[in-house]
């Protein structure tokens, strides 16, 4: 007998480890409402409620439930968004064939200063996606205009803007938009014929490869990029080289190659010895950043107690980035929740939210951690978790 829509919803909910009570709370509806849908006593809800329900239980395509032959992906619909996205989308995918009405191109050094300021905003604003998102349309347009000259310096600046756009769009825009930013960043970097620019673009492109499970390719790309700038002794080049090795370490851990993960981590640690206290301006690679990567490796290895021990030794005040500090706290949440300490995880999540609400709201692991914590919450923590879920738009 074919499974009914309610059967499919129930099965998906159970696969995600959610009780009916937790799933209903995340949907902002009653337990009875969800039970009747699962049992078939009532039909499927209206589309907005169905989208919310499918997002909560981990169903990525409405067609799986409705039986409609037209696929309706929830990859973007199940994520929070904000009003900066439409303008970024239009600018990122614009194809300008003439320059007659564009006016004179901006001087490269002035444009570089604006891009550096935007990166500083990314790291210092508690709501970096919204604040940087407001700047991106104009910054992209001006950098594209400047790059029409074919000047390698202008192309390098445009590549940097694409990297910033990729960072800002990750985890909340449509995946194809993030891919466009990554691909254009790499293409522009190649055209710039600057080794450091190309290696920086590889770091960004590898983030996308890892996000879709192509960890082998991500590792291969960053290792090649590190070799390209091996002899460049400038601090920014060596810090990027360290960031590339750190990237390889986490990618290897996600591919269950834990020996390789620590080997690449050790190579990144060797870079630290050469750059001292220097911190890369946008990857934030430095001593504490590398220690955060070690926590991630331990978590991905399932060594949660070791991850907690490493996390407890971190001094996050040395990280000059709100976004990175908040994400580091999320790694601490992964460690504590993995070891069964959900109360500590909740405390760290609320601390992270206080540092950077948008870093928590738009960080992918949080969107699975909170439902997991809610599914096993006791009476003392359930109200806090339900409030947190609503703030993260995990519930109506």
C-alpha cells in the first residue's frame, strides 16, 4: 500500500529525531493539528503552512508530499531571508553589454578602500548580512564598471567583492545565487592573473564544493591554491595559505579522513609560526581561528568530550570578528549537544545570539541543532528553546 502524505510527514519527522510535540511547536501549531495531518484525519494545510511543516521535518520538495509532478524545492523557502536579497540578486545576475551611460570608472585604490571597509563591516556588525547586503548592489556595480578596463588590479578588487557577496549570501539565499557569486569570483580572479587573488578565490569556491558534499574536490583545490602562494612571504599571502590548510583540515574531517584532517591542521599551525599575531582581514585566520578549526574536527570525528575540552580553552576575545566569534560558539553548541549537555548548548546559543543575531540565524547547523534540542527538552528549558526557535524563524 502506498504511503499517504501523512505517513510521509510522520516518517520524515521521525528520521529527524523530532517528537510530534517538538515538530508542532516548531510549526507554531497544536499537537492535535499535526497528529490529524499525520493520521489523515485532515487534509494537507494551505501552502504557507505546508512549506513550514516540510521545512521543520526535513522534506526538501513539496512534490514528495503533494504528488505533483512539478518540483517545488524548499531549499530557499525553508530559510530565513531579508529585504536586501532582491537588489543583490538583480545586480549579481545583471549582464551589461554597453558602458555608454555608466560614467567614468572609479579609481582602483578608492574602490579597494571601500571594499576593505565593507569587509570590516562584515566582521564588526552584529547584523552583517543586512548591513553588508545594503552595500553590495552599489559596490558590485561600481567594481564591475572599474573592471571593464581590463586592469588586473581592478579585476582583483571585483573578485574580492564577489567573495564578499558569497559570504553574505551563504545559508539564506538560493543556492544558485551563491554559486554564481563563487563562480564569478573565481573567473574574475583567474583573469586578474594575480596568484594571491586566485588562491583567495579557491578558498571561496572550495566552501561551495564542501557545502554540497564534494569534499575531495574542495581539499584538492585548496591544497593546489596553497602551493601557488607557497613562496609569497607577505603576511596576507601566508595567512591565506594557512586558511587554505585549515579549510583542508575541516573538509577532510567531514570526509571521515581524520588522519589527513590533523595533518593539514598541523601544516596550518606551521604557518602560524611564521606570521605571529597577524590575522587575515577576511578569513580571520590566526591562532584562535585555527584552534576553532580543531574543535570542528573533534566534533566531526564524534569526539565530543575532546571537542568540549578544546572549546573551553578558547579565548574568543582575541578574534576580531563578531561573525566568527558567534560561529565559534555554535561549534561549542555542537560539541555540548553531541555530548548530551543541551543546557550548556542553549546557554552558548543565547550567548552567540547576543554577539551576532544574524550569525546564529543564518548558520546552517543551528537549524538542525535547535529542533534536536527541542525534541528532548524538559519543562525547564522548553520555553526558552521555543522562544529561540521563533526568533530564528524555525517556527511561525
